[in-house]
C-alpha cells in the first residue's frame, strides 16, 4: 500500500459508526459549541497520533504497539500484554459490529440473525484471507461510500452559507464559564469518534516505504476526519433544531431525510457497509498483531505462518474470525464491548510512554519523522484524562 491507499484504509476504520451515532450526544452536551468540541477532540487525538507516527517510522512492523513497548521497556509480559489488548479490541469490536449489523440487514432481507452473522463473517474472512491489496481496496471503496454520505450532507447544508456562517461564528466563540464543563464532557465523548487511525501501524509490513508513508497517512486521515466531522456537525446544528438532533437515535438519518430527501433505507444500507468495513479492518488488524507477536517469539510460530499463495497470515486470520463468530453469537458480547475503549486508552498511554522513554534515553537511530518530547507527554496525559472520565462515567451509571 502507498500513501493514498493507506489513507483510505485508515479512513475506512476511523470514519464510521462513531460520528453516525455520537452527533446527538455531543450536541446535547456542548450545544452550539459542538463543532468546537469535535475540533478540540481532533487536536487531542493528534497528540497520540503523532507519537504513533514517529514510532511507526522507527519500527515499521506488525504488532506495532507491542513492538514499541518491547523496544522501550524490554521483552517480557508488558509487551505481550499490550499486544494482546490491541488484539482483544479488534476481536470484541468486530463481534459487536457483526451482531449489530445483522439487525440492519434484517431490515433489508428476511433471515435469522445467526445465519446472517455466520454468512457475513465467512464472506469477510474470504476477503481478509485473499490478500492485503484486495482487503485494502475493499475497505477503501466501502469507506468512500461512508464518506460520501457525510460529504453529501455537508454540501447540502452549505447551500445556505449565511446561516452556516452565523452558526460557525457562535460555535467558535470563547464559551462562558458555565459552559466549560459541558463542552469538556462533549470533547471527551467526541474523542471516541476518532479512534481507529492506530490500526494503520499494524499493517506496516505491507506498506511501501512505511517510514515515511505511515506518518503521511496518519496525518491525512486525521485531517480529513476532523474537517468532515466539524462540517457535518456545523451543518447539523445550523439546519436542524438542536432539540430534534438530541432526541434522535439516528441523527444522520434525520439529516439525510431533512437535507437530501433520501429514503431511510439508503442510510441503513450505508450503515451495513460501515459495519462490514469495520469488521474487515479490525480482523485484519488483529490477525497482524498475532502474526507480529509470533515473529517476536512471544507466541507460537503457528500464528506467524504466511500462506504462500495469498501472502497473508491465514492461520491467525482464521483463529481471529472463529473467535469473532463465537462472541457475536453470545449474549455476553455487548457486555464485553464496554471494555474496548478502556483497553484502547490504556494502549494509547503505553504507546506515548514508550516514545517518551525512547527519546529520553536516546534509544535507536533518528527516524524519518520526529516529534518534540512534549508530544508524548501531553499524549499520555490526554489518554489518562479520557480514561479517568470513562471510569467515572461508568461508575456513576452503576450507582444509578
């Protein structure tokens, strides 16, 4: 993969379910400052993204996060634990998406949910096993469909430029003291709509000139994502009453019906594509993590075998998909999904700490892409703050 294909690959997992469901909640918390909340979240995510970019430039290998921790803190259980956490996030996310996606498909065809899940999983497994080029292009095409919906909504909303400009002026003004807590809470929520860019580092061994290509693709992915999110949210609050947005369980469907006069089934179809895309990319990522851990000697060689015909880690891909199917058919899947974001934030913290230690100790050669020491420090602090917020929110919900 080159810069363009890798960027589309990154967008395929970053742009998706997050923004499709979070807009209403962010607007409920931040009000007219919702675009500012998404912009601020993008800036905070960029800190960890920059750390990922330098580390990928230093060590362009599969199981990237585990490799970074290994280089910084030495081989051992910590590196293996980080690698397995990354793998677990991919597996659980895929299972939840597969289970939820079957409901959307049942709106279009008549079939039992378990049959849809198994057939869908086998189809995704076939694509993921076929080859990285086929997987990347499939993900890219599906991503274009998802992005196309957002672009169409933004373009339709901008047909009233004066109204949008007035809203933008209000959105990016300095908030009052009484609004700061709500906006901060919205920023923390919007953060989860940006997660996914980190999957790019785990296909590093299938990227052309990864030392420079991965940093470029990470930067391009976050830039496009941030611009799209801010524009869509800006159009949403300028063209639809905020009370309706916050009350809707499918705000993008509401926007498309209001601005584009599209049938709700169109958005349902795009949602299905988004689900399939998410599962495909997560399965590929998780299989590459197992492959990378095997190559490091942390897991048996079985996981590191590459099929001579497809040039993909077929054993790892099959095992990952088997676990995904089992979890998707189990009722505990939704419960397990609550830990996905927690594991992701822990990994973000570990990655930022790894870069900080490498730079502090002057370990390794100077990479093609470098950031200042302040980047991993602030990246670690932002991940820690997000983690504390998530735990406190979960604790509060349990008390209620």
